[in-house]
C-alpha cells in the first residue's frame, strides 16, 4: 500500500509506510528530506504551497536545488504547489499565487520533474498554467467532475483520492472515478501522521467501485505512481 500524498512528520516511527512526502514549512522540510533520504520506500516533493507564498520564498529552497540534491534526498517532484481561491479571495493575491506557481513550474521544467498540485476553486486558471507542461504529476484531493478530471488526465496528471471518496454522500464522485478509470487514479491520506486506516478504507471503497481485490488495486495504483514519479 502506498500513500500518494502525505505530510508525515515523525522521523523514526514511519519507515514502514510507503509514501510520497510533502513538506508544510521550512522546518518540516528538513525532517522530510531526512526521511526520504533514509528510507527506500519513501520519496518526497519540495515546493511552496499557495498558503505560504507570503511567508516563504521559492528562492529559499531553489538555491539548494540541483541534480545532486534531488538524487540524495529522493526528491521526485515539485509540490505541493498550486492555486487556492478560498484562501486568496482577491484577484491581486490570486495573481500572486499564479506568479509563484509559474516560477515553480519553471523549476520542474528545468529538472524534468512532475508536479504535485493543490487546487481549490481555481481549476480553469490551474489548467491553463499546466497546459503545455510535459512531465505530468498528481492533482491531489480530487473531488471534481468527470470533465475537469479528464482535463488533468489529458495533461498527463493522475487524480489522487483522499478520504472524501469514503463519504456516504460520495456517490457522484464514485461514478466519476469509475468513468475516469483506474489507470489515472491514486490514493492519499494527506495526513500529518500515519493514517493507515484512512488509506485502507479508501482502497476498500475503490475495490467496490472497480470490483477488484485490494491486492490488484494496490498493484495498479503503485504502478501509476512509479511511472509518473519514476520511483524505482
Ligand atoms: Zn497536502
């Protein structure tokens, strides 16, 4: 079982969990890089989240970012980056998020790395930003329509499902996921500490949707991630 997106922060206890880690501040980034470096089943993405663009500059991590750094710390992508228009309500701050996002897409282009995207009420702008991006990645916390999902799929992105898929009112999302197809789907906890039960539940829900056993499902989602993030 692999967690496509999480923010685990306890360095010692989590070496058994396969996951792609994402930082949430500069201090956590240090811990995360160590975890990814020391555990062969853990990888990480580095980036400036749209909530943090005023407190942290891309240049802070960009200055240490090079091929050797990427290799040594098992960095497999740029993220969590994106647009959040609930967090930024005014057009001026939305535009600031876009500038920071585009700067990071540039870094990803330069190092040929996929993206891990965060998007809240901003799909049109985000889809425009990644229109010609050639290395794909993940849209995390997917819960939108079939049409929006397919726009990301067309651009080479996987759709990552969080706990929302387990909600009793998630029937519409389940139909969307089934239509999109398992070859474009991965599963995430988005948690700060180990969340095996959430992941288990999501895999069980997917097993019902696709009428597959858990092992087969895990194999497919793992392959999706391995391919997009060149994990092994
Ligand atoms: Zn997250």
